[in-house]
């Protein structure tokens, strides 16, 4: 009757937007998408004419169209709303919701049955085009949602067998719909088919891993664990009810005492005392999941006496209507024993969320009810998970916060962090004007985490447990999960060979289940992020997901707001390493292997930093192939200065694989020899292989020189002399390598170091042709100015040229030693302790040449002190930095603010005063003197002066250091707002350099200062 599929699609589009004008361009897009033919406009006109005849057969050509009318740029289908099945379906869903809200279970079931009867066949069957496909999927989803809601209601009513008969075929048709599968498992269990329920989950798990490459989600896994444990909760509690309803006790367990939070606790306890005297107060608590918001309220209200709190929480999925959180908290129900509550329940029962006038009137009723209840006794109201609350509930909370000025109400709003564009953000800005105390709960400090471990274990925690707990990043819930998973046993080795933390499997499962609140898109993004390096960028995620960053910017905002991921100057990282490990464990091992290899190539293709590609190649035992070898040969000299340990591991894996292409064997062999030589490793095996195969006299001359020098350092003077003499007798080597071998022979014969490769006083030619001479770079200056890439690039140039590497080794000018010292300090700043130690090992075998300011001894001392401090060995770090006082002022003074800081922390004030006086007596180091005096005297203004001084010189690194001092000192004075501003400047400066160690220290000093101020 209606004709072709396109004609019926046009009618469907108009029906979905009945009584609204749909433009011709929208109709064309809906039917053809981006594949519209040139005749599309004409076809639309033809379809409309045919439909008019079919819909209104009595109409003549002269009559105006009444059913399908033309209107401006488009057409409008004029029909009664109830004539459209989709509209009727939506109305029945809403009717069922209102019936449930009013405790009318029979009415709700009848409405849902009527809604399902409208689905006789597949929605929009036979219709084509992007619009039809989208609506078809949407309607299928809505139908399944109705099926699930109906099943929940019937389970609550005890109709287990009937639900099982109806649900089984639907569950079989949609195996990856986890909400439906969870209901099916619960139904099987309640029907006495426990083993079948467990078997069904195992089959689902296998199918999910095979088809999707991931484990089932946390909610479905939690249901399985409940069934396996025969949890009594499977029989009790409504399936359709909200997860948190009005109750007289907060959700946190009473036995979970709180650690830290001195400032917040003091504020709440003060408010409780004020409540006894008739004064109200409101609090807004915000923080990541598990940070202890509910536990803080429990501890703060412990002395509330007879005034018991009422608490309720919003639900992410079950949005049952406006004002729901407030109504639950006040126990407003249609069947309440309190007539006042029944009256409010009746008034709000039929309110639509978009009826602003009715919602405002309902909020007035709620406020009047609260005022009336306060005449009887003070109230304590706790509303949790407000990030999911409806707008009306948030507006009501704001109104109640205002009422605390005149009524004895202690009001709490609890929320997770939300993105900046969330509706909660505007409410949060408004409540500040009401006098509400806003507390953003920070992670526990290391000291507080240690106290929590003592409380949980009843003993002083072992170093291994302390290290494992670091992965919780100050989240008390995750710390409890880790301790509970150990069951009183000691944790295993802290890290794997690939550098990943070993976390007990039960802890990973528990933490993984706690991430069930995430959207599907956020879960997918975080699973990919867990495969990346510790720090990653949106571009890295784009390479992993194969999508532009604009497609998932909102997802990144979601996980940042949830407190799971944090951003440092454009780079992202997991806030809690244990969360990263929990997500990583969800991907089966075999699939991880393929994904790491895939990611390595994807990151290389988009030009990601070489160390991120190297991380992927080392994260799993990826087989060596042609691409692997070619990439390493191309990037080895770029990688070595940035991550020397990773470079050695990759070279070892490649050179022992037996699959290196013939054309790359010599190139990789030379690279291995040079890098091992630089790092003072035994290069005999690799160098000998290259020497045996090469036909190039230049390569042979270099390899022989490297072997000879390496043997000389290990005491083999006689063998070294013989090998050099044989090399000099050979023909074909360039004058440069001949001169270097002659200089080394002089070293062997005289036992002293030649100058520029020749004995003193003897004329000698230039060892390196002028065009290959290294540019004059000062790595120390690059370090202090924050140009940290420069020393690494300099080292790359030296390693890439065998002649340059040999000359700077032989010259004994200290340049290479100094360069390695600088790169060691940079690695320590960037939180790469293994790389820092590897850089340091490259210079231990050679004695200092010249003063400490020229040979890098100061950098090596500081690098070791930084490594000790990172391991909480403050006394060791202090002893090392104290050695700087023996150096000349020019060398020592820039480092002395660090010595003063640690000295003050340890109570070594005499040493701190000595270092400060040393700087103050040296006019060239004014910024260092100001920083020393600031820390010693507790004067933040001196730190600000230091920051201003170095800022004018363009020294962002120095500015960040001074602002860190200012933030810590201001926090200690209780000037939290100014301290936070200074801290943010410091973190931004450190973030630009990737100075992870400095970021951690700055945050730790800020927290300690704030805690001191509270005490």
C-alpha cells in the first residue's frame, strides 16, 4: 500500500517527529545519508505525493493536504500522538515508572505488558537508510530495557519460574548484554538451579573472551561470586529498588576507623556541637571513589548522640523521577505512617521533570516539611552520590543548605568528582555563597597510609607491603583491598621482569569490581590505556583506538573527573597503579601479547617518543621480527640516552633471537658494542662477532679500539698492547682511528692519560676531522634552565659517531662523564631510577678528571641523593648532599636549597644554617640564597622573591622549585588557597619537564604543611 522501502522510511521519519516540520535536507540525510543521488529532491517530492494519496484517499488535487502538509522548507505529519506506536510505547514506559513510584506493582506490570505487545515484529523491518538503522537499534534497546524492568518486578513478586521461562530465550539471543545475563543468573539461582547458573556464567565468560578479548564486566562477575558463595542477599532485597535507600546509619562500616582527615573531622565535630545548640551547617564532600567520604561522615557523627542521621543516595541507572534523592532521604512515601510525608508523596507523584513550575512548588513543600520536622528535633541529612542526582534534587539540596542558616539541620552533600561541564559544577559554585563548607578529600599521605597499614595488620608493615600499598596512591579503600587479599601473608616480589607491580589476584578482582560505575566507553578507553606506558597522551590513545582524539575527549574528561586518571601538562597517567594493574589483568595474556606488538607499530607510525615504543616491545615477550629489528636499528641511538636499560634489554633480545636480517646484523652489532662500552658493560661477545664478520676496515678499526680500551680498563695492559700493535699494522683504517689507536698505545706504554690523545708536549694532528667536531654544549646549563632534551640529544650525537665517542672517552676532558651525570639527574627527576643508576654506572670505572664542576661529580652526588630520598632514606640523602659543602661555591650553591630542605626536615639546623650562609655570602647565587632562607626561616615571601628572580631569567625549572617551597610554607601557615595556587604553578613547571619525582615531593610537602596547620 505504501510502496517502496524509501517511501516507507520517509513516513517513519515524519512519524517519529509527528506534528513537527522535518526539512527536505533532513529527510534526504535520513533516507540516503552521504550517498544521496542527484535526483534526491525530486524523489522526496514524489514520495510525499504518493503518501498523501495513501493516507488521505478522499483528497483531490485541489484540496489542501491536512494529514501530510507542506510547511516552509519541509513537511509535517499531523496526527494524534497516540496514533504513533513509538509514542504509545514511551507513554506506557513512563506510566509504569509512575506506578512503581506509587507502589502500584500491578499497574506497572500491566503498562509494561501493553508496551511489549506493541512489538509484534522487528522495529522498522525492511526499511533502509541510516535513520532507520539507528532507530531500529534504539527501539531494540528500549524493548530489552522493558523486558529487564518487567523481569525485575516479577522477581520481586516471587514469580521466579515464570520469569525463567520468559527470560531464557531472550538471554540466549543477547549473550553480551550483561544486565540481562545477570538477571538470568539470579533467576536460575532462585529457581533452585545453582549449578546451571554457575555453568551459564562460565559459558558466557568463554564466549566473551573468545569474541571480544575481554573478561565479563564487574557487575556480572559480582553476581557470579554471589551465587558461588550462596550469598543470602540473593534472596533478600528488591531487584527493582534503589541501591541506597533512606536509613538511619551511614553506609560506611562502623569498624572502619578513619586515618588522617584532621581538618575535616574537626569541622564536622564542631558542627555537631553546634547542632546541639540549635545551629545548622552544611557540608559538601567531594573526592574519588573509595577516598573515605562516607567513613569521614561516620567518624564525624560518632558523637551526634540521639540525633541519628538519615542517608540516601542517587543511582546511576535507576532515575525514578524528580526529587528522588531528597524524598528517599526524608523517607517520603505514599504509605508512610507520617501524614505529612504522605501528603508530600501525593503532591509529587505525578510531577514531570520538565515542568519547572510544578518542580519548584514541590521543592517548597519539601522545605516546609523539613522546617516542620526541625521543630521536633534537629535533623542530620546525608545525600550521597549526588553526581547522579536529578536537577530537582540538586536544587532542593541547595535550598536546604540556605535553610541551615536558620534551622537546626546538619546537611551533607557527597559527590564524586565530575567534569567541568557537568550540571553539578554549577550547583557547587552556587553553594559556596550559602556558607557551605566544601572539602575536596585528597589521597592519604605516605605517613597516613603507613598508619592505616598498622591498623589493618596489627603490626609494623614490612617494606614489601609498604611498597605494594604505594600502588593504592593514598586511596584507603584500595589499601584495604590489598591487605584483605593477602590474608595475613607477605606480598610477593614487588615487580615483574617487565617492571609491572605484582598485585595479588583477589585484590585485582576486587578493585576491578569497584570500577563498575564506569560507562562502557570509559572502560574500553582505560583498558587500552592500561596497555600503554605509565605516562601516555591522547595521541597515544588515538593510535591505540584507531580513532581521532575528538571522538573520546569526553571520555577522558569522565575518567579524569572520576579521579582514575590525572593529567600532567598534556600527558595522562593512572592516579592509582593498582587500578592500572586491575584493568591490565582483564585482558588475557595471549591477547595482550598481540596488542603490545600492534601498539608498538601504531605508536611508531604516528611518531610517538621512542621510549614509548620500546615500552610496548618490552612489556611482553613479543617475538622478534623484521619490523622489530628495523625499528631498533633506526632508533637505538635516540633511545639509549633516554632509556639506557631498555636499550640494553632490546638489543639483547634482538641479537640473541637468531632472526636479525643480514643487512642489519653489523649495524646492530656496532650499536650494541658502542652502548655497552659507554655503559661500562662487557662488550667482548658482541664486538668479537662484528670483528669476525665485517669486511669494512673502518668498522674493524673501531671494534678493535673499543675492545682494546675495554680490556685496558679491566687491567689487561699486555693483551691491549698486542691488539693495538696488530691493528696499527693492518691497512685500510682512516687517519682518525689510526691516531686514536696510537694515543691508546701511548696510554698503555706510559701508564698516564695523554692530552687530546697524544703525550704532553708532542705535536699531534687533529684526531677528528673538523666537520665532525662536536658543537660546544654545556649540559649543566641546559639542566638548570630546564632544557632537558639538550643533554640527551648531545649524548645521541656522541653515540652515533664512533670516532666522537672514542675521542671523548680518551681525551679525559670529563665531558662524557659530566654528560652522563646530568642525564642521571634528569632520569632521577623524571621518576626513572633504573635509568638513573645505569647512567651512573657508566662513569664509575673512570676516575674524575679536573675539578668537580667540570667532571660532573656534583651531578653524580645529587643523582644518588635523589634516588635515596625517593626510597625514603632521608638521612642517606642528607649525608650525600652535605658533601657538596666541600666543593667550590660556584658548584655547590645551586644545589644547597635541597640540602637545607632535607636538613630542616631532619632537624639538622646547624647544617641548614651553614648552607644558607654559604649562599648568602655569594652574590652570584641570589635565588639559591633566597630559597635557603625561606625554608630555614619558614618565610614564603622569600620563596616568592626567588621565584620572581629566576622567572625574569626565563628559568621555569627554578621557578617551579621556588614555588614548591612557597606552597609548602603557606600550607604550614594554614593559608590553603594561596598554597594551592603556588603548588599549581610548581606542578605546571615540573609537568613541562616530566619531573614526576618533583611532583610527588611537592604534593607530599603541601599535604604535610596542611596537616601541621590543622594540628
